C-alpha cells in the first residue's frame, strides 16, 4: 500500500510540479514535497522528536515520515554522510552520534540496501576523527563500509548548474556514484555560519572548502546543496554544541538537548532545527543564518513550516 | 656461528628501526630502538643509556657498530654486495689514522659548542640513516602503499588507505641523497673506513673498545700467517704478519673467525698480560691531547663569533619549533636532525628547516602549515624524540604550551573586504583564541586573543586569504587556560516552531 502511495505521489508530483529540466536527479528531487500538496496524507513532511535516545527518536521520526522505504528502494547503493569533522569524543558532540548512525544503517539494511558507504571530509586529522568520534567502529560493527575522504584522488570535479556563486566543485566519488544518499548532520553553533546543520554539512562532500569561505560562505553552502540532493535529512540534536562551535572548547559548551529532526526537505529541516537552536543559544538571530533563505530561493525547499505537514513527537 | 648470529640480529634491528620511520598507521608509535642510539643519547644526556652502551663496549667491544647502529648495518649491506659482485675482493691492513679520527671529533665538538649542530647531525650515524629512511625510503614505501590502496579500492575494499607523499624540503632530500652516495661508495669500496675515520660514535666507542674484555684473539701457535683473516677484514684492522689486531677499529663482525682455516682466531676474554695494544693507546694519546687542547682554545673563542653570524640575518617571520622543544636554543643544542618526528608527524606539519633557525639549525624540525595543522590532542613528536630536543609532554601539558602565537590581519580578512561570512579560522581554533564577534549587519568577524593561542596553525592552514598566521616564540610561553563558559542548563526545551 505504502509503495503504491509513493508511486502515486511520484506521478502526481511529476504532473503538478512542472519540471524544467529532465534527468534522474530532478525526478528524485520532485518527490520532495515542496508545498505539501504532493505528499501522501498520512506521511509527515517533517518529523520533530524529543526526549528519547538517538535510536528511539530515529524510529519515531521514521514512523511519522512513512518508513525508510519511502526514500530508498531494495538494491539501492546508499551513502550516509554524517558530520565527522573534529577529533572529538561523542560526549563533546562535535560529530554525529554513532548510535544514531548504527540504527540508521540497520534500517537501510532491512530495507534491502545493496551497499552502504559512510564518509566525511574531516577538518582535523581524518584517522583521529574517524576513531575518536566512535563512528568508524559503529559503522563497521553495523556492517557498513567506512570510506576514506582524506585524499584529493577520491574527488571529482562536477558542474553545479544551479549554483549562483559556486559553479563547480570537487565532490567525493561516493556521492557521485551512489543511487541515493542520506544526510545526517549534527546540530551545532558555528562562528561564521552561526549554525551548522543539514545544509552546512554539505561542505564535507567537497574537497576544497577554502573556495566556500572566500566566495561567500552562505551562498556557496546553498549552491552545493543543489548538486545532488540527499533523499532524506536526519538532524542529530541529541547533544548540541551551543556555544564556541563548531568544535566546542569543552563539555561546558555542550547541552543535552535530546532532539531529532527529519525531513526530505532540506530547507524545512534546517528551519526547524534553526528555530530550535536559537531557542537554546538566544544570542543568535535566526534571520542571520542566511544560507537557509538562500536555499529557499534556489528552490531547495520551504521555510514556511505552516505549509507542510509537521509532526511533533515527545517521547 | 657468531657471524650468523650477528647478521641475523643486525637484519632484525635495521628492519624494526627502519619500520619505525616508515610506519604511518600507528603500529610502531613507540620506536624504542631509536632511543638506544649513542648520538641522541649523548645529546639528551640519557645517563642510563650511555652507561649501558659504554659498559657493553667495555665488555664486548664495538658490537654496537655491527648490530645497533643502522648506518653500520647499512654499510655492511653494501660491503656484502661488493663481495657478491667481486668474488676476489680483498682487504688489507692499514695503520690507524688517529689525527683524522680525533680531528674530526674535535671539529664536531667545537661546532656543537658554537651552536653549529647541523654539522654534528650531518655525520652522526643514526641521524644520517634516519634522514635516508625518511627522505628516500619512505616515499618508496608510501608509493607502494598507495598502489596497494588503489588496487584494493578498485576491488571494493577499504582496508588500505592512501597517504600523502610530499617533498618535505629540497635541502634535506639532497643531503639524504649525498649521504647515500658517499656512504654507499665508501662502504662498497672501502668497507668500514667511514666508521673508523669520520664517524664520531665510532671514535668514542673505539676509545673504549681498546679495553674491552671480550675481543678477537689470534692464537700465535696455530696462525700460519696466511693473511686470510686480513683479507676479509672490512675494518682494515688485522695485521696478520705481526699477529696484531687494532681493537679500536674492530667492529666485532666475526668475519675473520669464519675466514680462518687454521681456527686460530677466536672471540673471548683477553689474557691479562701487558701487551702491545695498551702501548699503542699511549702513543695515540699524544695526538689526542693536542687535539683536545686546540679544541678547547677554539671552543673558547668561536661561539661568540658564530652566534653573531647566526642571529645577524633575521627573517621577517619567526619560525616555530615543535611543542616540547621549549625554545629554539634547546632544539639547537640537542637535535641531530634524525627526522623521526618529521617522518612520524601525522598532520605533515613538521618539516626540515632551511635557514629559519640560522646556519646551525639546518634540517632541524620546524612547524609549517601548508599541508595540515598540529592536532590539539596529539603529542606524538614529544614522545618519540630520542635526543631530548623535544621533551615529553602530556596532552594536558601540551594544551597550555604556546610555541607560537596568532597574528590577525583584519585589512585582508574576507569578512572585512567582501562583507561575507567566513569564520574558517575560528572554526578550526580549538581554544577560541580566534573567535567570532559581531560585525556589520548580521556578520561576525574574527578577534584574536593571543594569550589563549597554542600555535596549532589551524587558522593559518584554512584561511582562504592568509589573513592569519602563526608567529613562533623563540622561547615557548605558557598558554592561558580559557575561562569556563556559563553552562546552558539542560531543561525541557521547546521545539521553537
């Protein structure tokens, strides 16, 4: 029944939203419910869950969204892209929660994913990040493949036709070659971008990040998100680096927030997470996180949470 | 039999020691064989190691030169090769050249006293080998690894990973190549001549090995003066005609024992009899004394002159020595540029210096942030330095060590010039010595608090326009511990939407 609904949605969306260009990417992109009309009535467009452990919150969110099967098919080659940027332990929340990743990998395996790769282009020394974040161990234990991203040879230059400031970038081959990818950022404060979440997490799929910083950080973040949109964004906000981000100096920067946001709409999920975050660190104005409206302008999704089906769950 | 044991031990030692340089995956992060080398032990004044090495020499002779010194073992390889290629290769007896041996040692002592450690490092055998391992063997090893990684990746396995191969410094590469050519040539054609003329460790241990308890002995009754032993002696130290051995040059390779068909040579305790070797030593003492005298005179005069020369020419940027080295002068005193730290640095930050520290500090490690930055929680270089040039630091000690400090140039900062967000420097700063403060509009701009800086170079590495850089502290300072922020209470948060 679910699959039939999904196919109907797909057809309806294809008819409703007049797709400007053709190609696999846009058919996939069109399944993102831009105005909520295209979504199946039961399935949420965005699920926000609180007060649970990472794995339970993921399960609750996916139930609201209609199950992982709504987003991936049997036999798909999947990439899961967490944030593994810093040489930090899970308690310091510099990186995505390893328990959440393990639970997500299990879900994808149960849905029949043919291959699951996990990587991030780290900032700190990659092997220390992979190790101390607990992610390499969790991924390997769950039976997925940890892929390296510390060498330029793992990247290929691609065009970004919809980009405003960023016209091309060197993107990791795992993203280029996969069928679908799932974006799993961790919610944190960021000195320059003010907040790092689903959109900012895309900086880990590219090789040369300096170009982002010199050409206007917010616009470049929005631009790279148009390259090959992930089918689903799952925001880990179990622990949140509220101040001195994105690394955090010590445990005093970390707040146990026990939340999770999930949506196929990247702008909506960052809007939700951004509003949640600015409620914790009140010194940051949501309006100043410019890459979110920049993303809406590029047609990546909606900031109007009233217009979509949002499900809030407190465990 | 003794020779076979010696060969086996030597091969094992050089294999493990070399792997200590080559390994990048953390299998051998405690290279202990490097810590028992004579040169570094002397410069770090590791009394225990020195006493053990000298005691061993007093008991066994210069066995060190055959089974511990990597450059010695390396030369034996060339020597072996030359004998394989030229089956009729013969050595002969040559008298010692004490003027040359002690002269070189005297020059090196003077150079060291004058802060010209570069010269000491150049001929110190372990360091000379270390540079060859790092500069010449390691790129080959990494290339092989990268090939393997590429093949396994094609096959869908991520068991092996690629590693960056980079040219660390042209001067260090040239020095390593020249070392290989010179040492290779000498050992191929002239056996252990290097060890018995130039090598300072050989000269010092040679002094002690004259008095060693165990040594080669020629049984004068069995010996028929056939010269077989002398022809095999790569140290040119057996005088078969007079049945004498110069124990100051014998490296205990045991080749002569196997060569002797009369079984006249054996390795065992010396017979307590007033014999020639002691007399020889007395003769040599004269020249030694003269050298020591002249050494002291030069040592007394030269430092001031050379120091003026070294500090006279100043670069605009102060170089940064690795955390744990304490100061430039400590590094200058102790570092023989073995490049173990350069080889092991996981972030490719440590590079052989050019003229940054002046003439005396050529090839000593200097922090450069072109390929990476110093990991906040990494203290590997301080743990492995065999010469005490980089003293051990715990991670906690490293967090409050400031080998250099940040300098921020607002005039060229992206935020100021383009009026766009950046924050890459503050993002990479582990202590928020650079942190973002409100600027025009909703923008934030970096502000530097040098007191907190630990000089890791994350900011310099990532800055897209080089508006931040790290200036070294000639004497390292203590970094201030950042104040604890007000903790945001964990509570039942609202969704906020």
